[in-house]
């Protein structure tokens, strides 16, 4: 068997020869393992390997090997963006031109396609190009392919929210329809999970069998549900120690440095491919437990009824919670509408670093809490920031400022007092000092309230939260969002990188703890009883006036006020 026949027969040999053509070191053990799975794996597969292993390059080599064996094959490369897919196409064209034993693939006809979008090799004329590159959101329909490669289609920009991930999965379903109905047609996914709620978990449920190669031997194999690369499993059965490096691509010191700079959760995600942190039970604060509606700035009903019926799901609002964690509208607003018992502004000051100064405007009535608005600032506690917070206080009729004093040792409160004097606002200031670990404090304050569905959030808060920090990178924007912080908060130290907005909200909720002891149902029953007694008394003392009050639908307070007026002329008559 000559050399070319050997290269056609074994993709690993082809990969080694191509790496030599590119003056690259010989493929590592992990790269050879990926090559094996590409050659002999199932019709539908996915490869998850640690970041930097060279998945995309290996897959590009596999495309050339496929055409090297059969120039009539039709291949489509799909990436997260059109630019990335085009770059792969250009890379392949360059290799065809510069590699001596691949140059025969270049078409000789002037009519052949040869662009970054698509190109032909030396094959029979066909309406479909030999290789076509497209972004995942591009025009997929109308194309046909014998081999489809979806390379790193999940990136932070298209997987930030649950709705984004659902849309991405739908596009994956459309990609399936492009595959030609041939016995040897194949579809392959390659990538590294970008979130703990990665779509690659869903793809595994759709018969796309994963091949997982971690940067270190895992301490707990059960997390991978039998999907670890067979080579790694054999190594551990033969005595490989947990947490040893699995491949020469990185050494131990390099991985230690990367874990230190990335953080444990990101390292476990991108280098250990561990998505087990998506266990929702670890995260007790769920967006679904909120009641989301348009909140009146002045009045509220006596009771708000929550229900998890699918008809109450608010699908048009952006969600950044766990998978399936949507926002729900109230099923019913009960009782009379009246003024709030109290409205406060909870403030969490910060320095000028990466943290935010956050302010939450919260009202209470009948044990229900209403979040009107949240504001966040990156400039610490400048005069501009403090005055803007006070503008919000005037807007919502705030009677008390609740300020955390852990930072600044009371300086912020004094600055607020100065501005209150200047703006002539009569608002009390209460300073709060926390002495409980932050994660426990936040969960202990919010979890009972959420479980009872007592926190009502204005829709505008969610819209503002999602659009905040528009200039930041997508992955950074997520970290500052209130509802991302809420859904990822757990009792582990350092659970989330930024918690300013969530801490601010929990501080305000904790202030109302006593008020939450009020039972809304008991309050309604008490009001109805008072109204009944008042009506009985009115019919006994002044029947005509009682009839008038009933006809006008006057409340208890309105009837009592009317009876205080002197003279019958002040009472409207219809009898």
C-alpha cells in the first residue's frame, strides 16, 4: 500500500502528515483520540474537549481528509458567526493550494466556485458546492450536505438566556433537515460549554453521543454519566491519579494558573467540561417564584395570587435564570386598592471599582412587597449618583433610606443628609450593618418571601436589568444583572462575582420582615367584618344615608368621612 493509500485509510496518519506540512508538533494524545472518534464515531456525535485542544483545526483536517477520500462529498461548516465559518473555509483553501498531496483537489474549471463563502474541489458539476460556510443564524434552508460540522456554535452572545438557548436549539433542529438521507451522511458538533446550562446537554438527549476529554482526570467520574473518552476511563482503571493532567497540551502549572485567573466554576466548565453545577436544587432563589406585573407607584391591591399555570408565563420578557425558569404574571389581584403602608429605598454603596452602587425602591402593603424600580451606578457615591437616587425617592414617595454601612463607615449616610437638606426632602435615614456571611444573609432574606410569592416586580425592572451595561462584553453584562445574580446565588462562599443589585434587594426585603407576618387573607376578612358592622350601624341610625352610600359604592373610609360632615346637604340623595 502506497503512502497516499495509507493517508486515505487512516485519519490519524493524515493528521500527522498535515501537522508536519504546517510545521506543527506531532498531534497530542488528546488530538489523536479526537481524530479516532471523528473517523469511527457514530452518525450523530458531539465532541467536547477542553479549551485550546485544537478541535477546530482537527475538524478542518477531517474535512480535507473526507474530500481527499471522496471529492464528490458535500460538506457544510456552521459556526456561531459567519466570519468564523468563513475563516475556516479560507484556511481549508490555503491548505489545498499549499499542500502538495492535496493540490490536485483544486478545480481546473474557471466556472468553479472558489470564495470564502463556498468553494468546489475537482468533482462532477453540482448545484451544491463541495464546501459551504455559514453562521448558525444565517440562511440554512435550501442547502444540502453529506457531512455537517457545527463548530463552536454556542458562544456567550447567543446563550446568555434560556430563550436564547431555546432559539439555538431550534436552529440545530433546522440544521438536521439539511443532511442528505444517505447511509454514510454524518452530523457533528464540536465545542466547549459556555454556560452551566449548555445546549450540549440537550443535544446528548437527542442521540448526539458526546465524547468528553477533560484537561485533568476527574475526581468524580459519575458526573460525566459514562460519556468520558474511553482512553481516560482506561487510564483511571490502570491507576491514573485524579487531577493529573491528561494531555501534553498543558502542563500542571499552566492549568493551576488558568484556574486561579478564571475562577473555579469557569475552569470546571471549560477545562473539565463539568456541567453538573446546573443542578437547580443548589440555587434556591428562582425567578419563577416572583410575581411580575405593572406595579402602580401609589396604590396596590389587598392581595396578589400567584399561579404556575403555563398561561401565566411571560414569554416576551428576557430570562437569564436557570433552564425553564420563567417569569409569571399574577393569576388574580384581589380586594380593594389603597395606598402603600410604607415605601423605602434600599441602597448598597460601593467604591469606584468594578462594583456598583445599587438602589431599590420597595413598597409594602398587606405583607406583599412591590419592587418599583432598581438603579445601578458605576461611579461610586458621587453627588450626581446620590441626587439621582433622591429623584427616584421623590417619584415613589419614599419615607426612609436604608443604607448599608459596611463600606464607608457611615460616610454615605452623611452625604445623603447633606443632599436631603439641599433638596428639602423629609426622608428618614436608617443605617444597616451586616454581620452575617453575605450568601447566607441574602438567601435567608429572600427565600421565604419568594417561596410565598410575596415579591411583586414591575416589568420595567426586568427590561432595564437586561439592557443595563450595554457597552460591556456579553459575559460581563450577565454578571451584573439582578436576575442572573438571583438565580445563581447559593450558599457557597463567592457564589457569584457581583452581587450588588441582589444584596441591595435582599436588604430592603429584610427590612419588611415584620410586615410580612401580616396575612393578606386575614386582613381582607378583618376589613369585610368592619364593613359589615359599619353598614349595620348605618342602617340603624340613618337608613337613607346608608342607601346613598351603598348606591355610590363608597368604601368604609369614605362612608366614615361622609358621616363626619355636618348637615344632610353634604350627603348625596337619590331617594
